[in-house]
C-alpha cells in the first residue's frame, strides 16, 4: 500500500471517530445530529442484524456507561507520538544542533499535561449528595430562566441546586455541570473545570511544540540537502527545476512516519485549539456549555444582541443580556479557579 492510500484511510478513521465522539459526548442539539441519523438509516439498511446489535452494544458501552476506553486510547496515541519523536525527530534535531533545552520542552509539557489530566480524572466534579446538598443549594442563585428553585432530580431524589444537571453516564447530579467528557471518563463540573481548562491548554501547547520542532527539522533537511535548488530529467530528457511539490513528495517518501505524525499533530492542534477557545470564552463569561446550549434558544425572545461590553463588564446581572451571568472577567475566572465550596452542616 502506498503512503497516500494509507494516509487516506487514516484520515477517514480519525474523522469517523471524531464524528462519533461529537455525536455521543456532545449535546442533543448538535448540527451533526440530523446528518448522523440520516447516515445511520442508510447504513442500517445494508448492514446485517448481528453487526447492528454489536455496534449498538459497543457504542453504548463506550458512550453511555463509564469506561476507561478513551483514557487508554489517549495514552496510546500520546505514547505513539512521543515514541516517534524520541526515536526519530530527537536524533535528527540533535544533528541539526537544536539545543537540548528546547528538545526537553515537549517532555516537560508532557509531565505538566499528565498531572492536569490526572487531576481531571480524579477530582470529584461536585457530585450532589444527600450530605452536601443543603450547602450546595446556596452556592449559586436560581436565575428562574434555565434553573428554577424547588425542582428535584427524579433519579437522585435530591433538590437540584442551580446550574446542576443529572449526568446520565455517571448517574448522579453534578453541581455547575458542564458536560461529561469521555476522554477523562468524568463529568466536568464546579470542582474540575479549572483542571480541564489547564489540561486543554497543555495538550495544545504539547502538540504545537512537537509540530514546531518537527517542521524546523524538516526545513533544515530541505535547506541542507539543497532540495529546493535541485532539478530532474523529464521524459524528454529536459532538465526541470524541482518545485515545491517535488520537495513535499520527497519528504513524504523519506520520512513517512514523521510526516504522518506531523499531520496528526496539526490536526489535533487545530481541533483542540478551537475547542479550547470555546471553553475559555465560556469561562470568561461565567457560563457552562450546558447553559450555553440551553440559552441559545432562550435569548431570542426579548434580546439585545450580545456585545463585547456585556461580556467584559456587567456588574449587575441583567436579564435582557445574553451573558447576564457575567460579573467581569476576573471575578468569573476567580470562581473557576477557586470554586466556592459548599458549607457542610455538622451532623448532630
Ligand atoms: C456566575 O453565575 C451564577 C448564576 O448562574 C452566579 O450565581 C454567580 O455569582 C456568577 N459568578 C460570578 C463570578 O459572577
Ligand atoms: Zn440526579
Ligand atoms: Zn458524567
């Protein structure tokens, strides 16, 4: 199989995985949804019954029950990238006189990322429990728009604090619920949104740094071997200058694994950078993605279009504004990084 075929297969697999993750970990109202159900109907008519049953079972296990599958997949992909980096790129970079300090940055980032990843997985996101619920009810005020006082969760049999939501995967109510993330097999809520944000930033930094070192190495190779100025003989025996495409093709064939890794890293970087921007934005305006999805439909009733001023400085919540939760960037971020703890009543 030649490289391009392999790469094509790889891109299709990755895109399918991403579509599945978006479909199953995201909200019900995603634009992918209708496309997905359409594709599913088409597929269902041509796949045998047992295969349908099996895939349904697998999808259920992966996305509707807690499972560590994505944590393992995460570690596997990361391991593959770091193995390739250490095994090939590192050596080439040393030959190109890249300093040891800049070559050790990816490993430092890996250590930082792993600790946030671990904290994200291990921290209790803010489960609403019988013991804590009395304290949790006082942390956020009910807006009487998305959250109304006095409503109980039918599964947990506890009064729902403002901003909480029942996670169907974990089967518990979570305070300041954002979403359930399959990659960390945990909900993202009041107590671990900070780790989640830092984790996202560190993954982006990691992918970006390794990609940068790799591009730097490839540029060095191109310049050192004088590839840009090279020429070749065409079928008529004429000398032709080697163009940009020729160089790309040459690199593809000389360093297939490195190019493969670079493609993967750039893909992950752009995908995650967008996602990180979205979550940073939410943090800055004091919203969870759950509230963001829910309030999209709500705003249109008597709304002003949202303005940057709304987001940046709005000392008093104003119901006519899109981001009326926001009390200014610093306070919003403060609440994420130092989440208010429920005051627990002493048992007596
Ligand atoms: C964020 O919004 C909630 C209402 O949902 C509010 O109770 C809380 O005080 C807000 N936080 C900040 C820092 O403004
Ligand atoms: Zn519940
Ligand atoms: Zn969950």
